[in-house]
């Protein structure tokens, strides 16, 4: 799953330039693109979660400062506009699922994501994208509460300020998700046709997700 990797959030004309700069300068968006490309090559289902807002605001929340501020931003995430297109270098294939939401903070709660994943037989969800401040932890908590095993490549999510993300991962996400790296996930997908070894993710990281035929559920990106 990629979370809000859209032009209006992480692209050059972002409504949130500080977040967009962090996602790009840190290499996060590039690593998300690598994961998506590898998933396409390995036959792993990719789902893109996109946040939108109708021009008239109907159905969108206004019960928190974040929502009210979003309604005043110079770039609006209106359906059908460039702002809600998946940002380069992340590529979207014809087999990818794109789920759009008009409300709330979570890419999962109140959307089609859970039903789609269950129909696909998914039990493990790899979560990437932005932001580590709000949407990423929401996605992780919702997925865990729904019974999924969640994998978070720590170098494929971003938030602001930059130092907040590793602290949030260490003290929050690591309690409920498998924290690993982009390279570890890529190695697993590369070896998923019968390989038995799990790469070493380095000190302080959780084990890489296992995948492969006959070895349990296939991670979904």
C-alpha cells in the first residue's frame, strides 16, 4: 500500500511543501517507487490510497484543525485533477488498485480497502508513503485492528520534522508492526520463488516479512 503518494502531497506543486521536500530529499519517495516496481515484477498486488476533497467540501470532515486548514490550502486535492495523480517516480500499472477517500484521516477506515484486501486473500500489508505524522500510523493501527500483519519499511515513510519519524517508529509503530527496510522487503520479493533465507535487516530492526509459495501469505504493497 502506498499512502498519499500523490502530486498534491509529495509532488513539486504540493500543498504541503515541507512534507514534499522531506519525502523527496530523504529518498523516501524513490524507495516507495522501488518497492512498487519490485511488487509489479514479483506479482505482488499494489494498492494506492489517495486522499481527495470535493470542490464543495461535501462529505469531508471539519471537526479538527487539520481539516479546516486543508480547506484553505492553495492546492486542493480535487477529484480528477493533477493533485490526486500518483506522483513520479511511482508507477501505476493496470493491475494496481486505487482507492480514493473524501473523509477522515485513515486510508483504511471507511474505505473499500479492507474488503478488497480480504477478497484478494491478503493477510500481510506493507505500508509506505506519507505522512508519518497522521495517515501512516492511522493505516497501521486500522490494519492491525482488522487482523492484518503489518510490515513497515522504515525508510519508505516520511513525516515532518524529519527527526519525528524515527522516534514515532521506535516508540509506536514498532510495538504493533514488523519494522524493516526497503532492501529487506525487496530481497524477500526477489527470492519469493522458493528461497528460504530471510535477509538480515541490521541492528534495531525487526525481521523482514517472509513470503513465497507454500510459505504463508504473500505481502501486499
